[in-house]
C-alpha cells in the first residue's frame, strides 16, 4: 500500500510528490496524459513559490528556464502609462517577488527531482475512474491506454487533476463561481532573433482589444488577446487569427515561430469542500482564478506545502487526524485573497466599454501623478486568519499569528547564506535569549525535528550555534517578541513575550496538533 496517491502530475502534483517523498512518504502518481500537457499555461510565480521550489531541491536547476520578471507596465489604448511597477529582485521571502519561467522546463526539472527520490512512482497514461474510502485506506481504480484495469491502495489520495477534476467530482463538492469569464487567445512564441522588450511585461488596457505581452522565460514570449464583442469564438481561435493579432506587435511568421496557441476562458471559483475523509484537493482542482497576477500555480504550491507537513505529523503519530481539517480552514480562506485581487486586476484590464475605460484611465492617471499607484498593487503576502495558530485564552488568534515569515541572510557556525539553506526547512523556534523549556517541551520539538535558535545581531557576541542575523531581518521581525515559532510552510504559528515566551508557544502548538477534535 502507498502512503499517498496523487492524481495529476502538473507542477502542483510534482511539488506535492517531492515534498512528501522528502519526508519519507511513499508516493504513487497517476497521470492520464502520456506526456506533459502542451497548451499554454503559467508564465510567472511569486517569491513564496520560489521558496517552496527551493525547499524541493530544484532552485539550482532552474537558471536556464527562469528570469526576473522585472518591470510590469499597464498602458491605455493611447499608449499612456496607467501603472508601472518593478518586481523586487530580493523580496521578503528571500527570492524575487516575481519570476518569469518556461513551464515545460520547470516541469522537466521537477520530474527529474521526483525521479531521483526514493519512494516516488509515476505512471503516465493511466486515468482514475473510481475512488472508495474505506476509513483506513482508499482504493483507487484506473484504466490505462490499452483499456487495462488497475486497482491501487493508498492511505491518502490527493487530487491535483486540474479544473475539471475527477477527484473533486467524487468528493461531491459544489463550486462557488464568482462569474468572471472572458475568452483570451494565448500565444507562446519563440523569436528567430532574440530582442529586448522594455518593459519586459506589458498590459495594454485598450477597450478595443485588451492585450498582453510578457516574458515566458528565457527566449520565450507570451502574447494574449481578449475576444471582444462581435467576434465569434470560431474565428477567434484559429492560427490565422493568432498571426493577425500578433501583427499588432510586429510579430510575423518571418521573425517568429508560434510554439503553442489556444483559447483560455478566465474563471474565478473555488471548491466548497477540499477534504472528505482521506481524500484531498489541491491546485486548480480546488480553485481557479484569473491569470493577471500569476497566482494560480503559486497558490497551488502553497496548498501542498501546507498539507505536506500536516500529513507528516499525522503519519508519524505526532498529531491527531483533526489536524487535517485545518487544511481547508487555512487554505480556502487564504486563496480568496488571491482570487479577489486577480478579479480586481482583471476588471481593469478587460474593460471594453470606451466610456468606462476613459473613466478608469482618468482615475489611474491621477493616482500616478500623485504617486499613489500602490493602491492598485496591494500585497499578495496574505496572512492565514484561522487554523493552527497561537491563540489567546479565549481562542482568538494572537496578533501576528499567521503572518508570512521572512527569509534573510544569516550565519550559523561559520556557514553563511539564506536562512533555509543554512538552517533548513521545518519548524523553527527563534528566541532572543536561550529558550528555557522543560524536558517534555524539548522532546516534543525534537520529535518534530524543529530547529531552536537564539538570534544575535551581526555586530554582537554569538555562540557557535547562535543565529547571526546578518541583515537584521529577524531581529526587526521579532519586534517586541521574545520568541517566535515558525511553521514548516513558512508562516508564523505565533509569537510571545516574557521569560516564558518560548514555553508558551510550544505548549500551545503541542495542544493544538494533538487535539482530538477541531475546535469550531
């Protein structure tokens, strides 16, 4: 019997397989397509996604398929700049705020990493046709391309099988649809002669034809065109239509190759149920959002890094089954922020009414003149608002619990670099002074594999095993707290002050993960 059976082997399924296998799980993957899906898909991911990819051990293998996203500019139909932002190359997660990438290349690297890990088995050309949750195991039936029937058994099943998810259908989950649908012709292009594009990423908010020109990784470009009123889908989705519209950017068969093209219909929806018994959803199977902020795949990565550590604690007997209920509690609420922001951006971009577009332009141009454009670019680093969080006596999450933790440059024992490389990934207890913990609390942290570190300034005295905060990121982040406990998915469980701060947060985590039932 396999520990986890994953349905679907796109990037989210690949990351899930790696994160689980690195924790000692046996993983079987069933993917109905014999080769990776060939249609245009994601072209960017955020700093948190980069941090998760680094935790998967592929960060040093992506240089030839990624590049900094750099500038992102919105212009109106007359060429006037409405918004201009630059993605920071060193964001708070320790990685660039936005990375442009070539998805087939990323999938190749993830597949190579998965194949190198013991316990991962991938079967392509096998389509899941049935699930049966028997309480202590899940039985999965499937059929291969030759019509052969197969039965597999796993402790848990994770559906990463996309927007038309079979697993979601089996769960019987309703889908909350926010009704944001527009047809876009997406064209992935390789230029015969590379050229520099400034800005690297351009959004033209033209009511006559909203259109996009962005990086799709080194030597690859993506152009997108929205279908406008009066245009039939049949004529819009043709190769001739693609070349006609690419001509707006001086892209022709003489200077470029049309690598892939297809019509994508935007959606904004999420499943109402992410778990039933031993079966879970993640990625597009659980939520789909407009692509304008590049949050779809990044959100899927956050799903599986959240679930992986919780399954690990349950499998090792360190947590009760109720811990798994917090997966939906945390992730469904969290992803709503990304969906809403993507819809807000899409509403600006997709406007085809000339009068409304003129009003939009007036507002955005005035904001740009006043240098208040940040109101249009709210942070995507959203806090978790409920779930496994440090709580007051009345059960309310304490201030700051659930916020994303930074990654800064540190030194421990003479080794210097980013925190995750130097220390590792897992539970982390940071304290201003050596933590005073009783034997039971210390043993609990040891069972978790937690790191315990005392933070020291770069210009102060430090013991050999202290964490030297080279850039001041952690001392600044601690603020007035004496202890902070960070979860393996890089979110803060909680912080506390006083001589018993460390003992307080550790005791609360221990109580929550071993709780017999999830608190309402």
